[in-house]
C-alpha cells in the first residue's frame, strides 16, 4: 500500500498571555524541536492494538473539528486563554502522524470497501470489492471464491497470534469498512442475499460470512447496526426505520439467533444485546463473546439517540475493552 509518511511532535500552548509575536512563535518552535530531540525509538512489541477509523476523516474534516471543539470551550480570539485555531485534537499530539494516499487499483477516487481492505489487509484492490485482491473484478462471484485471491486482515493475524479480537461501529456490522475485517466479497453491496444477482448463488453474502466463516466466527466482540441484513422479517419503527438504501434480508433466516446457537453449542460464555440498557447490564467478568446489534440500519448520531436504546460509540468501545482485555495474549479492537 503506497503511502506518504510524515512525523512530528505537536506542542499545545493553551495560555497565550502576551501578543503572538516573533518571540512567542520562536518559543513554540523551540519546544517542538526539543520534544523531537527527546524522542527515543520504541522497540517493544505491542500487546494491545486499538485502531480508530474515521470514514472521510481527511485534513479538511479534522481542521473543522479541531476549531469547532475549541469554540465550544472558548469565545475565540476574544478569550485570551486560547484561540480555536491554535488548539489540537488529542490524537494530533501523538509523537508520530502519517498521511496515506487513498485510491483503488482501478479507480482514482476510491470507496471505503477498497480503502478498508488496504488499511486492514495491506493490499489495494478494485473499486467496491472487499477482502480480495485485484484479480477479483467487481461483481465476479466465481473469482472471489478462489482462496488464492483472498487477503487477510489484522483481525485474522491477531487471532493467529492468540489475541482476542473485536470491532464496534456506528454503521452496519456488514458495511464496507467493517466487512474488510472478515469477508471476501466481489461487491460491497452483497451484505445480504437480497442484493445478490442471479449467477452469484455460490457466493455467501457478507452477513453469512460474519456468522458462518473464519475469522468472523472467532471474533469476540461485534457491535453496531445492521439488523435488517442479519434477520428476516424485522419491524420498522419511527425511531428505528428500515434503511431503504441498504440490503434487507428476505430468506427467512435469523443470523443473530444462529450466532447465539453456535455459542451455546460450544458452551461459550456469551451475551446478545439489542439496547444500551442491555449492554449496561452485562457482567463482563462472565462474558467472552458479545454480539450487540442496536439498529436496523446505521446507529443514530449521539445527539439524536435515546440513551435507553442506543449506545454511543464510546460506550460500545468501553464495553468491548472490558471483554477483550481479559485475554492473556492481548487484543486488537477496531472502532469505526
């Protein structure tokens, strides 16, 4: 995966009590330089990995978010303590940052299936394909069945290393970005069988791959939306409508129940939850596997949610860590 890399140390000066003259900026530069010179190479092996994925989180979005967050705390340049433009998001103060070039093998402007495959698997691929290399063309079911064309993700590598794994998302658990963690599919839209064309009968939809195949079977924590892709005959409500843009399962199967039956047959300690209230009631000390599906489609934005029904991304992440951190060999968690 071709990349541009940049590294730097970002120092936050929050209390500017004097005019921002040459002396002020020279001091900022000196602090950044000193911090960079104090950096030491870390040769230790990571025990736990948490990977945050902000879809569409490019420089423009980050800049707007940084300024807006600071404006919520201050009145801008009328406040002598901090100007919004000079603030930093927490991750911007990490000692190393990188910029990645995003494109698909066959498209200059990519989609999230191909970019997630590149991010999680290290292999760029074709537009709208997921978990496969460029030998698989968009919509070509037969070629996607060839194991030689499958690429494996950081979750598979972690499982091979004996680590616990999980992902949480405020999209559907079968959506393109999380699908790259476990699925091998010729089209990102094949989240359930009703979106698959004639001639693709030999291929499993993405939801089935999550529930029936490795590495999906062995994922400890799965949380997000997308009930309509996993379960047939779901109910639409004003708060939780069916997503007409996405796949809706119609084959009569209930993959959430099938996941539960598998866990029960293997005598695993597990929980299945559908509300934030149910999530809050879990005894994490007695839970090794968790499936939480909280919406038919995407989860609502934080400012729109009913806190009794829909958990925030932060709440799901905290719950996931409670379960994953019990593994002796560490864990990998993806937050999307």
